[in-house]
């Protein structure tokens, strides 16, 4: 029974990774597609490849997710907790994808872990959640907005006397680089979260020790699942991020992606924090767009997106708690 549950966790975790890929594909490529810097298919291939490569850049975020959110009981009980957390996260991903809302797969997963942990009376590590989740969750969008605003302001000043047509063509070309950097950062952040969940399941079943590193097969599996999901695309969310918040030009697209990618690298490698790529790029798009004029940002759409952000952790947590309660009754 325990082996079957371990296999179930791995399969469901990779399914979550796949939904993460198509749900968050827009993070890396929406701005490049909307500014016509890249065609949709080329952008998806680029994002899929860079997502795969980014997954191998480190394991700091995976360690935070696998060891720093909850202490799961050993054995079958703990595996049920992990399954419930994953189902909660996948459910919220699918709901927000259906409505085209760029919510955070990362926070859906963390919400699922916390919800299932509380329902199962597991030890939730609130100190770790505050340091590695809540504070970065507030900081990353704020830095993304302000950073993109400042970078775009600098671009406007530097190129104020340049030929508009040549400048646009130039930024359209360099946007391929900023999109690749964004996709690499997405792989670095989000593929590691799935690695962390699989590691948590292996730890619960006694197949690894807490001091062990992430097994190579876990890295390859997570990298493959997220890159395949990315290639499948997320067209509903892409329209929201690339067009409905603000009509982007290539310079603003470049500023948004460059700043968001930088935030992802610093948070993952420097602070080991599992931040939301969705929150970061969406805020950066708003910041770059605000340099045109504040009214250029469709704040009504932005308000709907922020509402989804606020609801993500508790909603995924509630679903996970419900799944755990049903599974616990069935297995008793």
C-alpha cells in the first residue's frame, strides 16, 4: 500500500508540474508574443527548452518546499497529506486557468501543503512560511513593479532622441533574450517546487534522509514535465497578461521580462525563496506600463488578478483539507 501511495504522489506531482507549465507558460512568453518579438510557436519552444535547463540550476527552492513548509508524518498517513496538497494545488490551477487568471501555482502548492497539514494535525513550520513565503510574496511583486518602472523610465530617457522605428526593432530583437531569461528563471523556481514535493514523499516513506540531495531522476522528471506543460501553452492566461492588462510595446516588454527574471534569480539562488513567477512578471508589466501613464494600465483587470492572488493560498488549502478528510475516511 505504501509503495502504491509513493507512486501516486510522484504521478500526481508530475501532473501538477505539467499544469504549472501550461498555466505559467504565459509568464515567459506573453509579452514577447504580444509585441510580436516572437511568434507563438517559437516562443513556446524557447520557453520549454529554457524551463528544462532552468530546472538544473539549483535545488535551494526544492529544499525549502521539501523541508521548510510542514513536517509530514512518516508512512502512509504522510503520503496522503502530500497527495491532498497536490490535488488542492492542481484544482486551483485549473480553475484560474479556465477563467484566464494568472494566479500563482507556487502559492497554490504552498496553500495545499498548509491546508492538508492543518487538517492532518501535521506540524506547520510557520516561521519558515513567514521567512520563505510571506515576506518574498510581498517583496517580489513590489520589486517587480518598481524595478520595471525605473528601468523603463531609464530606457525612455536614454533613447529619447533615437529613431522610434529603429528603437522598436532593436528592442523586439533583444526581447528574445529577455524572454529566454524569464523562462530560465521560471524553470529555476517552479520545477524545483515539484522536486521538493517528490522529495517530501520519498522522505515520508523513508526512501531518502533529510540531509540527502535531490535524486537526479527527480530533477529530470520534474524538468521534463514542466517543459512539456509549457510547450502545451496557456493561451487564456497569455491573452490576459499580454494584452488585457496593458498594450505592451517591445521596450516595455523587455523591461518587464528583464526585471522579473532578475528577481526570480535573486530570490531562488540568494534567498532560497519559492516566489511566484506569475506575481513577479504581472507586477513588472504593470510597472513598465505605468510609465506610459497610470490610466494606461487596466486597473480593473489588475484588481481581479490581485483578488485571485489573495484567494490562492486559502482556496487551495481548503480544497486540500477537504481531500485529506475524504481520503482519511476511506483509508481508515
